C-alpha cells in the first residue's frame, strides 16, 4: 500500500505544468544571469543603519571558483572581509569584525540588478535584531595583473 502511494505521488510530481508563470520564471532567471554574468569589481557602498544614520565607502567583490570574497572599506577606515555565495540573482555574504564587546558577526543579502547594482539588507549578532539597508553600485572592473 505504501509503495503504491509513493509511486502515485512521485509520478504526479514528475509532471510540472508549463504555465506562463513557470515559463516567465525560467526566462527571467536565465535573462538576469546573462545580463550580470560576473559581479566582480569595485563598488560604491551606501547604507542606512537603524536610527537613520547613513554611511558610505567602497566594496570590492572578487570571485574564487564557486564563491565570492567581499571586502568593505567603510567610513573613516573600518575594513572587514566576508565570504559570499551567489544563487541566481542573489548574493549572500557573511563577515566578522572585532567590536567593543567582542566579535561582531554579520550577514548581507543582495538582489543583483543589471549595472550591476546590488540592493541589500544586513544584520549583526550581537545586535538589536533590526535589518539595515545597503546598496552597492558598480564602479569599475578589477584589472588583471600581468604575469
């Protein structure tokens, strides 16, 4: 009985309807990856923290095989580095920086738009549990070094 139910359920799951919504989703994802195949480069970084405080700086994104290295240089010299994973039009990166009360850990998630421009949110631990906003806007490619 259980085997028959499994066979019926798995057979039904094998047929995915070809609706306009699934077709648009497939085309949209492929189109975005073609528009923004590689997000490596230098970016301006602008953000808004809880309480309305703004900040600015520069971010550098470099690709190493399947992952990205993200480096932020914010405000008056705060620098920190994270590791990121791209899934379609989303880049998520984790990072850590020494703070007054110990190590502060954070995570950023960005939606990748053509340009490229990365529109994101970030949060920290320890922290107040609030999301902050950040936008990375492409400046220029990273020049390859001559060997």
